[in-house]
C-alpha cells in the first residue's frame, strides 16, 4: 500500500521574474494544490526605469525616445499618444500628409505587434512553427521601418507636430507590396495553421474567461477587452488623427469556440484586427496627399502654455494615455503615462481565482493578455 | 444613455452632492472639476452608479506635486474617468495638503484603482485610506522616499549598488 504514504499539501510556487512564458521580467507567486492553482499574486516593477521622473528633466522633444521604450513592440503608438497630448497642449496643427503617414506606420506597427503576439502565443501553448512564420513576416515590416527611420524597434518616428522623416515613393511601394503579400493569403494561412487547430482550441477555449463588466472594472482595454465582446475602440469612439475618415470594423469576441471572453476570443480578436489594420493602411496609401510632413516650428522646439491635458490613443495592447502638466517652460512639469499592459495584467490574480486554473493554463492566460513588461513597469 | 457635455456632468454632480464640488474649470485645455477630499468616495460612487453618468472605466490616476503653491504646498490627485457606454469623459481633481496627503481609496468602486493607487503611493506618497494592500509596486519594498516629489534626492547607493551619474 504505497498510496497511503503519499502526502498531499499545498505548495507555493514561484514563477519568474526570469521565465520564458511571462514575456519579460514578471513574477507570479502561485499557491497550488497539485496542478490546480488556488491563488496567485503578481509582482511587477523589475523593469522600472523611472520614465516619469526622466520626463521631468528633459524638454518636450527629448521625452519622445523614452516613450519608445515603454512598449517597445508598438513604439509608434506610444510616440503618437505622447505627440497628440503635447500637440493639444501647445495648439499645434499637424499637416495632412503627416496624419496619413501616422496611420500607415501605426497600423503596420499594430500588425507587427500582433504578429509577435500570435507567434509567442503559439510558443507558450507549445506550437513552435507559427513563431517562425510570424517572425518572417514581422521582419518585412521592420525592414520597411528601418528604411523609413533607421530603427527597427525604437523608432521615435512620430514626433510632436508630425513625423521625423518624409515618406518616399519607394517606401510607399514597399508598404503596398507588403499589404498585397500579407492580406488575405498569409492571414488565412495563419488561421489554418493555428487559429482553428484542434489542440490549440482545446488549450485556449473556455480558459481564463473574463466577463465584460469585470474586465472594465479592472481597466482592461484593447484587444483583451474586445475579446470579452465589448465594442470599444478609441479609433472609432474618440477618433484622433484622421481615423474618423477611414473605414474599418471593430472585431470583438463572440465565444464561438467556447465561452465569451476566453483566451481563444482574445487571441482571435488580434488575428481579425490585423486584417482591419491592412485595410486602414490601404486607405491611407490611396489618400496620402503631398505637402509638409511636420510642423516647421514644432520640429525644432516646443513650448506649450501652462495647462494640462489627458489624451489617449488606441495602441496594440489597449489605451495608451498621457497626462501632461505644463508650467509654461520647455520642460514638462509632470508626465504620467497610462500603460495598457499595467491595467491588463492586474486582472490576472482575479482570473486565477474565478475558476479552476491549471498551471499550464496560467501560461495560456498570460499569453492571451499579451503584455509588454517594458510598459507595465515604465 | 446618451453622451453628456462636461457642464451637464457637473450639473448632475452638483444636483446629487451639492457640497462636493469646489471648483470647475471649463475653459482650460481640458475641462476639469475639483472636489473636496472628504467627498471623493461619494463622488466616485455616484459617478459609477448614476445611470446618466455611468463612468465604468477609471482610465488613469495621476499624482502631481506642487511644493510651492501660494495657499500652501499641495499634492493633486487626478482621476480620469471614462464611460464606455455613454462615450463621455471627466477629469476629477482632488487637492490634498502636501505634508499629510490622505484620501479615500476607490478600489472597491473600480478594481483597477488597486494598482494605480499603489503606484501613486509609491511614487508620491499619497495615502489611500481603506486600501487593502497599500505597499510599493514599482520601487523596491525597502526603497526610501517618493521619487516623484519635487524635492526628492536620489540615494547615493542602494544595497551596495552605487548611483552613478554620468
């Protein structure tokens, strides 16, 4: 009778800060009963780089490169969020051409970011192949950005008053070629490869179900919130730039593979958003006017009047917000960044307590929230 | 429900809680309303539960340090509220004395306030009364001081790691 000798008791398990499936330096302490998670506690701050403190010591234009390093997977949106806030404060008009370029680079960046989310989510679940394909295509976008501004991740391309460099005909042709290559053929391929794969569905459907009201209460935004069926997209609900002139749909989760708001829904929202992003890029390509690419005065220096504002844009992970207080000098008095991942990951402890979550499911849940620790900790 | 202008939102606040609103600024870059610190918990509850307001999303909490204000040093805590259903937003400010900044926690009203309040406590030293776990979140647990206070002096070293300034 060996069975009687086996002791069972709860165990505290430490996951991270260095753990491949936490997508950065993120630590979760879980209390487990065998494979089952009873409780989890998230710890963040390992990557804190005092963005807000640094911003108080640099002038308005010098802050832009710091914003890149918050969410380094979709830096264009962080640049843009910061830029719209400063433009509102200083009353700067952005040239029409710059607005079109901004939509193009931001949507391409969203595709690049979602591709990485798609690839690494496959890795988390145990599918290695999609990752290689995702990086193949992400590389094409990064090549375009490299040609455009010399950077592959931290672009500092969207700046106060416009963009840093003008778009050339050659790059426009590259972008068009990418759109034709990518949509619909490649995204269909991805859906066949991973989205409707039986093993993938059984690992993600009905796992980490996030009810809509709970998600909103926890401040979850972006694809993770839309995965719970909430029709909320700042590009449509509070349009900035030229989004009010462009046509696109807002995909939301439907619970078609399991329950509404499960990991599969959140994943699928990103896959569907990529198609919409390409649609937006195509419209911007068709409509891009000639003209200046940046406000001349703002290109050199920015000195807003005293005042404060809060502006948000729809990033790849949710709402990127900047609260900026100006005291009338060329250095911001206070810059507060609202990072979407910060709020999105805060729901994790609740999700593990809502239902019976296995240790392997925890990995699936973290992956489906698609966090970037660089912006959680700032 | 329908979208309300900021003036209408403030009118609802004043109707339900006549003493709460101290000041309203509608002509700035962004309009905002200042409420009494003691009234903040009631205002927050009203903002979420009144169907005309319906502020279901607490988007951001910002703390700003003003050590040199004419009428005494202050810390402002700024709440950016958003209504997903009604498509309107509101900026609410609360002004606290700098030497003892205390305000009611709203983590029971919006769960996201939990981490945002911890961050504001960590970086500015604002105490959120009633918070179930008000500990540092971004800085190390044994960090000294609140870095976003304007008079903050960074330490020369931390656990033997030197603070090298280039």
